C-alpha cells in the first residue's frame, strides 16, 4: 500500500489507516475475537498506520490494539494516540453509552491539557498498549480548552518530540478553525481532521488544507463517511454521530446516484476523494470487522473515472475549486 511521510518528520503512514474507535464498542459491542480479526485483516491488506485514543472505550481501544499488534515488528508500523483526557477509576455498574461506547463505565474521563497531564496520558497509554513507544501524539478535541492546549499541551508535546519520546506531534479535532491555528502557529507535523473534508462537505478547503500545503505539513482525514452517511445513505443513517437531517440525506443520495451511474460505489468515491488535495497524507477508516477492512481496501483500490468528478461539479455537488484525484 502506498505510503507518505507526515510533514517534515520521518514518520510514514499508509494511504489507508485503521481508526480503532470501533474496536472498543462504538455504538455496539465488539468481541475480543472480532477486534483481533479486524486488526489482522488490516495488516493483511497492507495497512501500517493505526490510530487510537484513551477516550475510545475508556482505554479498551488501546488495550485491544496493543494486544493485536504485539507480534508485529514494532518498526514496521506507525501508531498514533491522543492526549487531553485522563482516565480515572470509578465504582459503579453502569455503561459508557452516553459517550458512545458499549463498555462498562469503569473509569471517568478527566479533561487535562496541562504539561503534566500530557506526560501522564502518554505513560498511561503506553501501559495500556503494552508497547515501548508511540509514534504520533495528538492533542485530542481541545475545543473548550484552547488556550491551555496551545500554552501547555502543545509545548509539552514539542519537548517530548525533541527528547525522542514521540516521533511526530499534532492535533485531532472535528473542526477546522483550531486545526488551522495549530498548522499556522505551531510546529506540528500533522493534524487529524475528522468529518470536515469529505465528498459531502469541504470546509477544510478554505483555510486548513492550503495552510498545511504551504507549510509542508500533513493532514490526516478521519470521518470520511461522515459517521456512516456516505457508506450507506438511507433513512436513519448517521451524520456527525446523530440521525442525518433530511436535506443532508438528500444530498448524499444525489451523490450516490451519480457515482453509481459511473459504475462506482459511493463509498469508493468517498475514500478516494480526499487524495485530490496534496496536503492529505492518509485516510482513516473505522472498521469493526475484518469484512469492513477488506471492503475499504478493495474500494480504495478501485478506479474512479475523471468524468465522475466532472459530473459532480456540473450538478453543483462539488465546487469548481475543489480538487479531485487525477486520472482513474
């Protein structure tokens, strides 16, 4: 599978990466066996970039991912995790579905973007992963903690990179404005932009992606299916983790009608689309089964004719300034 290097770092990522939130029971339980099989399927298809976070399943994603990668040569893959939420043990017999994960609520999340919190978070992540190092550390969802993220968390990550504790640093969010500030005002290697540069919507094109390209930094795209809508647009499909509004569903259905008229599944076009911009280094897919991993790899490998992008522009579903992948 094709690889690119993040920004000016020496850290490689494969074009397709595995987002490991689903391994931790996102929306519905996932068995240990299915999680392990999903990671193995990703490995078998050539995926060598894996992304996780303490937030995902209260640490379950990190534990499962680390266990599944235990027998793989550590130098042969890239792993990213995140800082900003510490996990504190708590008593009780409830579940974590209020936060989206079908796991027991054995811990509570504590926001902490302090320098000490960053170091503790990474130490805890290494323990859960059972690995000797983390390649990429990302500030996770600092929407309501902007100044602490920039004045404490980011400098801490910069020091850890200088010390060689991590190899690359950045931020991961569902919004564009603060990610753009990370690109323009700090020395991050990359940012992870979830849901804001997809076939359905491209707000990242106005500022984030041009800023990254101008500065030689990379953007990793998550949420390429807009939390499910572009994988299978239908009534009750999810968009931004809630039921898709009627007008948004209608736009997704129009996109599907055009892609299928060109013999291309909508999810194929959705996976291919971000690579039209030179700042995009990798696209993450959140799979919960080996079948979903194999499907994603197969879809990304399918050719997409240039005429498809031309028709989307002609129908007003892509702006004239939106770059599309060149050739088939």
